[in-house]
C-alpha cells in the first residue's frame, strides 16, 4: 500500500477540477438568483480579469504539479496499488507497466502544452472555470485509465472519461455543439457497452482479468467455445474502436471534434481517441492474447475495417472545406493506421503502432492548435479563407507545414519512422494478400494526406495571382487590402502562450524523427514482450 | 422472540392504517407524527424479526388439510422484507411534503400504510395460497391510490389497472390449482414441490400451465404484452408511482415469479424446455421494448415508468435463467433497482411539486435552480445505465455473469439486450440531465426563476437513496454474498 502515492496526481487534479466546477456553478446559481445573466455577475472588468488570472494560475499550476507527480510515478519502476475490491475477485487495481508509461507520458506532455495554450484561447470562449474544471477532471481520469491494471478498472475509467469529456465538446452551448456532444456521448457509450459485452464473456473464459503480456485466456475453458468467444472479441474491437474512430462507429468524430473549442479538439483528437487504442491493446495483447486471434476471421475482419477507415477518412478529409473538420477526418484515418499496425499482430506492426500513438498525438494536437490560432486571431474556419495567411503569421504556418510533413510521413520527420515500422510489420506478417494490400492503402492515404494538408501551406505562402485578376479598380482595391494585411502581418504572430506550445510540439515532431532510436527501442521492447 | 411477531408486522400497518381516518387528530401535524411513528415501529419490528431469524412457520388458520394461511420467513422473504422496512419510512417522509398539494391525505395515507402490511404478507407467505391471497389484496388496496386525483384520466387508469390485475390473477390461479393437484405439498420448498409420479406423461401440460402462471404473476411486473397499465398508472401521486409502481407492487410480481419458478414448479422440470424459451423471449423483448418506449415518451414520470418496465424484466431475466446464479442476479437487481428507481421518481416528483412541470422539454435550465435534485437525478440515471462504481453496474454484472455461465445461447442474446437497453437508458436519462444543466447559451434563465430545491423532508430520502446507490456500487460484496447464500439453497435439493 506504500505505493498509494502514485495516485496523488489524480487526487490533485480531481480535487482542483471539482473545486473549479463548483465555483463556476455557484457563480451561476447566484447570478440566476439575482435574475441577472451570468456575465455581469462576475463583477467589474478588472475584478473579473483578476479572477481569471487566479483560475489560469490555479489550472496551469495544478497541471504542472500533477505532471511532475505523474511522470515521477510512471518512471520510478513497476508499481501497483489495489484500492479496494469491487466484487469478489475484481479489485480496483492499478499497475504501471511500459504501456502505461508510454501512454501517460504522451498524455501528460500534450495536456500541459494544451493547458497553457488554453489560458489565452479560452478567453474568447468564456466559461473558463467550467472548461478548466472538466479539463483537469479528464486528466485525472486519463492517468487512472493509463495506470489501470485490470479490465474492469480500465472500463470504469473509460466510462468516466466519456462522461467527463463530453462537457468539453458542448462548451460553447450552441445547439449544434450540444447535439454533437450527445452524439459523441452515445456513440462512446454504445462502444463501451459492446466492450462490456465482451468483458462479461472474457471474465468467464479467462483465468483472470488482470493484464498479462501475452494474454490470460485459459485454454481449457475456451475449448468448445469456438463460436461465441471470437464474436465477443470482435464486438469488443468494434466497441473500443468507436473511441478510436474506427469504421463503423466513426461518425461521431467529425461531428464532435470540430465544434469543441480548439484546445479541446486538440486534446480529444490527440489523446482521447488514443484511449480507444489503449483499450484495444489491453484487450488484444494483454487479455485475449495475439495467438488466439492470429489467422482467424476476426483478425481479417478487423484488418479490413481499419483499412476501410484509413482510406475513407483520408478521402473525406480531402473533400472537406472546413479546416477543423478536415483535421477530424484526418484523425479518423490516422488512428486507424495505429489500429492496422495492431491488427497485423506482428512485432514491427506493434512497434509502429506505439510510435504512431505518440507521433500522431503530437502532430494532430499541433495541427488543431494551429487551426485554433487561425480561428482565434483571424476568425477563419474554411480552408479557402486561409490564402495569404503565411504573410500574417509565418511562424505559425511554418509549424503547420512541419506538422503536415510529419503526418504525411516525409523523412526526417517523426511520421516517417512510425509509418516505416507499420509497413514493415505488414510486409513481414503472415497475413497473405493483406501484407501487400495494407501498405498500398497506407501509401494511397499518405498521398491523400499530402493532398489535403499541403495546399494550405502553398496558398498560405503564395496566394497567387487569382486575387489580382479581374477588373482594374478591383485589382487596385485588392492590392491595397493585401498591402494592409501584409503590413500588419509582421506583427500579427499570436501571443507567446499560444505560440510556445506550438513551437515545442513542432520541435518534438521533428526531433522524434531525427533521434528515433530511443523511442523505437522502447516500443520494440514492449512488442518483444507481448508477442 | 415469539413467532407471533410475524403476524404483528403484517397486521400492525393494516389495522393502524385503517385507524388513520377514524382517529380524532387535532391537526395535520399530529396525524403525520402518528403515521411516521407507526411505520417506524413496524420497520423496527421487522428488523428485530430479521435479526431473530424465526425458524418455524406461523399458522394463522387452516381451511382444510394442507390448505392454510401461514407465514414463514426464509432467505428470499427476508430480503424483500428488509427492503420494505428501509424504504417505507423514507417514502412516507417524502409523502408528507408531496401530498400537501394533492389533498385527501387521510385516505391516501390509510391505503399507503396498509400496503406496507400486505407487502410483508407477500414476503413471508409460506405457501402459494397465502401468497395468492396477499397478491390479490395488493391489487385491491392500491387501486384507490391510483384513483386518488379523481380525474377522468386517473379513473380510466385505475380501471385498466384493475382489469390487468384480475386477468393476471386468474392465470395465476390456474397455476395454483395445478400445483395443489400435482404437488406433494402447497408449501414453498426450494427446488419445487411437483411430484413426478403424479405428472407422469403430462409434462407438456405442466409446462403450459407454468407459462400461464408465470405470465399471470408477471402482469404485476408489466412484462410485455401486459405492460401498458404501468405507465398509465403514472397519474397517481408520485409517492405511489415511486414506492408502489417502481418497488413494492411490481416487485411483488417478480417475487411471486421467483416463488413459482424456484419453489413450486422447480427448475429441474423447466430448465431447457420450450416453456423456458417462451418466457425468456418475452422477457428479453420486454427489456428492449420498455426502453424504446421510454425513449419515445416525453412525459417525465411515464418515461420513468417505461424504464421500470424494462428494468423489471432484467429481474425476470435473472429468474428465467433458472440457475442459482440467475436467482442471485435477479434478487440483486430487485434490491438495487428499487433504490435507483425510487430515487429518480422522487426527483421527478420534487420537480413536479416545486415547478408543476412534468414534460421533459420543460426541464431546460432547471439544473441551476434545483442543483441538488438534478445532481441526485443524474447520479441515479448513471446508476440505472450501469456506470461502474454505482449500483446498476454491479447488478447487471451479476445478471450477465449468470447468463454467460448458463451456456444457453438465448441467454447470450439476453446479455446483448441488457446492453442495448443500457445504451437506451443512457439516452433517455442523460438527455434530461443535459437539458437541465446545459440549456444552451441563449437560454433565458428568468423562465425558471420560480424553481428552487425542496425542503429537507424531500431531500433527506433522496440523500439516503443516493448514498445507498453509491454504497451498493462501491462495496456490494456483503450484499452479493448474502444473496448468493439465499440462492444457493436451490442447488442442495
């Protein structure tokens, strides 16, 4: 029980998160009692500013402290805690292994950077106490999810994560946002219940629900259950795949991610979708065992679903004019790269999948933060409005370009490394024709990725001549406008609190590609353990 | 302690209830104190009785030979009695506040308290005749409660209630006759009382009678196609809908179904037969049907009533698995669901009482004005949909485990139905919470300025219920062990 301290970051973030929520709620109740709308009730303007400073300080301070505690807990050895017994042989049990370390580190880095970014961004969305309250709650829940040591504990925090994160989606309170949040909620719950269906069966046919590399399925119980168990496992894959945006339960993702405030979209698209990946890794590699699935129809169905998703996501992204929505479709496609790597059940595929978890988190988070800056500083949401943006904020667009290259997978950026391993995994796996079809689909999707990301860079830096074509006076006017924007451009980079996280992410996206050794070794080590 | 305590806890509320309109109370307060005292004393007696564990049966009177009205407290009855003992005093407390605006309090409380005694009669019935007697009494005594408001709608609802109940009882009566004719005794014995020698080659007929009898008793649990009376009965005052139509009356049906399945017909005869399949299909269908109707329903209380229809069939699903684990799961859900559903109903009642709103679309933005009620409502909703850490997850886990372990493919379909229903539950419960807490940015809060949280008479029961839900969810082991002990009696015989 001496390892109980590993849960201290959770306690900290949950405590402060709930405090912020209660504070925000109490303010609203007081405002409602006074028959006034919420905004003026917060007092005069300077007073309000001071209050916001406190909120920001509290949120970021808590995040930093929690991050230090979390990383300290994660990287100080294999610790485990049994909190209490939910049922006879089902404890709420936390155990830190390499997978936990990998995921929790990614979560922490992204969460802190996005948190800092939000302090500026959320000023134009309002309701910051509520936002940071839920933001901290989700962090605490995610740490628990990553530390979970058995299936039921994981399921508990998986559901809590859904419930804690959907208020982030409906943040702006428009009808569209509320509907999107409900869609997100119900898709996620539908997926979770499909997962639960599988858990019911696994509980009977596994020797325990505690995660063990290589699985815990007990052979004697399985014999004679050839029919139902694969069905249950496939349902679990589809169910947990809902969170990862896998076809056929992907439809919530392009609806929910764009309507959320940009930092929330970044966190959702970078991190929350990865919880689905984590759940699938835990189920396939730590409970069922890859040997049970290898060569079965379940593996092929799963692989086909991931490839369909990869292609469909890219294609839809290519056709989508709204930037954030385009990025959401891109997430659909990219996360299924990861799932494809898991589905081939080979060590290289697994390594590639783990690498892509981290790389995609960094890159997609960076892209959403960029989109947020375009929205925040210039109010631009559609891709065609972004022509010439490179003159106003060159640093931001350079970061964007770097992220785009990484997502396409052009060396020496990080995306290249993970895709290399994914393709290797598929080519060397014993999966028949799929070992060629898979990499081919990934390649086509990479082309599409280039097609939907790079035009923004090109238009951004080189708006071209179309704008100046037309009648003479029109051209003159346009040129004046252009000159105006160009003149203002040099001084229009966003505030440091928004720019610095972006630069750090860009450095990570590049750095991890330049020095991949340490990451590939770590991921490869896990892969050797589970397969 | 003397075994006569068993008859005391049945008769005390009945007689004490009848006295309510007759006693010369000086004011309302005196009457309320009398009622609460009466209920509390009875609950204390029940708890004393449960601790004392009387072994023998108490025979009230004999008709002839084996036919007698007698009481005996066994494991199954103990759980039902304990549940009633906890819920009644709290529900009465809530009613004190709620019934202020309904009027005719003396009559209302008379029937409300009498039902307490009758519920215990069902719980402690030693044989099928006694159970049938109290089962019928239950229908008759609760009838005036549905009619309470005397509106046309209420009269029609009570009429349909009566028809359903009488019809159901007729089916159940057929079953009773056959048990008397083909059984060795009419007393409840774990594992059943049917005599194989008497049945001979008439197994199919017995199975047919079982289906009739099961459906007859299950009319009270609103199994499809007999479910429409329950939402219509929602016109009754909320304490009635909450305690009787979500807990006492409907659980009586489930309880009776358990008795006839496990204690009279016996699972040996039934397991794996077409009769089991027929009832299981009906039950699985009701699980999904109830939820779908709840989703369509816009009246808050009727929505909860449809949700009850579905959840009661969870209990019946456990019953018709016909394994000890199934019975344990059924008991578990009976116990847990009672707390969850009474909690959500009381929240709905509090909203109706304080604001007069009863449709879901009228609840926008109320979360800020009635935060306590809506936080509790949200927790009970999450418990119903089965969020881990709350009661619903545990009981669904027990049911699903029993279904998986029964190795019956139809039961696996049932597991799927449980989860579909969980998703639908999430939709129809959480949309209410989202409406209440996030009405949208343009919402005009002056529209809900009149609403506020109710006083302690209503909040105390709600708080207790929500604590119990969390307790069941986080530390269910002692309860589950007790329930499994009760159910394991089945394997011995």
